[in-house]
């Protein structure tokens, strides 16, 4: 194998990594995710580069004194995936009861795996994985949007002490707005003049959150409330 041929093969690997990582990154950037086009491209490119170290071992490592030395490519894969774990953790963050960034972290992980496949020259699997990843991120999103799924929200409402809604009436109010209550707790501390209810609400229609907010705003005995939707 001539040096020129090796250079062309290396560029084919690296070009494929840029293309695959870029396509997945474009999908993430389009949806406003923190790790987008450049991040995914670099992840895929870095994974490919590290695997090229093992694929073209004879080009940079020549054993002396007749020694037979073999590098285990699977150890390189383990190192890559360990490093990607730290990067993926950086895009996951918790906001209230919502955990966001899980899908982006998963896309970074699969992009690294695709980079490994391109690096070792398994192009068919890399192309198939890229197409399946784009399909999962794009098509599955549309399926999720059309599926009837529960919308959860943490709800806190405060009433003036002595003028609070009894629990049965509060549950009835929530039921009229399309909610079911999973858990409910009460709070009254010291000489506070407010009674506080905390609960987890569940509904099929996200528009019910706005309807409930308008109703609570119009109630004079409500001194404050919070409705915090959960989800990714």
C-alpha cells in the first residue's frame, strides 16, 4: 500500500466522520439544543481519529528486535466511550422536576459509536447507524407529538388561612379542569397566614395548565400558586 493510497483512505474516514457527525448535529442545532452541529461533528471526528491510531498501527509503530507487538483496538473504544460519558453529562441538567438534555447526551454517545465504526472502516454499519439515528431523532419526534401521553406538572397553591379550599373541593376543581392528582401534601409553618397545598398533577391536554392558571388567578382567596410542567 503506497503512502498516497493511505492518505486517501485516511481522508475518506475523516470525511465520512465529518459528514455523519454533521448530519446528526444539524438535527440537534435545528431544535435549539446546546450540543449541536459543531459538537457532534467534533465528537465523531475525534472518535474516528482515535480508531485510526489502531487501524494504521504499522504506519507509526515499528517493533524492534523482532518483537511482535499488537495493540488491542477494543481498549481504545473503551477509552472513547469513557470520555464521551463526561461530555454527555455536561449537557444534562435538572430544572425543578424536569431533566433536560438526555436525548442530546444519547445523540453524542451514538455519534461517538458511529465515529468508531468509520474509524475502523465499517462503512456500511456507520451509514446505517447514521440513517437510523436521524430517523429516530426526526421521525420518532413526530410520533411522540401525536401520541396521547400524560403531561405531568408540580402544582403549589396557597390560600389565606381560614379561607382555604377544603381538600375535596380542591380535588373537584382540579378534576373539572381535566387533572388527576397523584400526590397531595399540606404545609403550615409557625404563625404563617397561609395554607399551602403541594401536589403532582396529571393530564392528557397541556392546554389544561393554562385554564387552571386563569381560574386560580381569578380566585380572591388564592394568595399564590405555581404550576411547573415536568419532562425532558
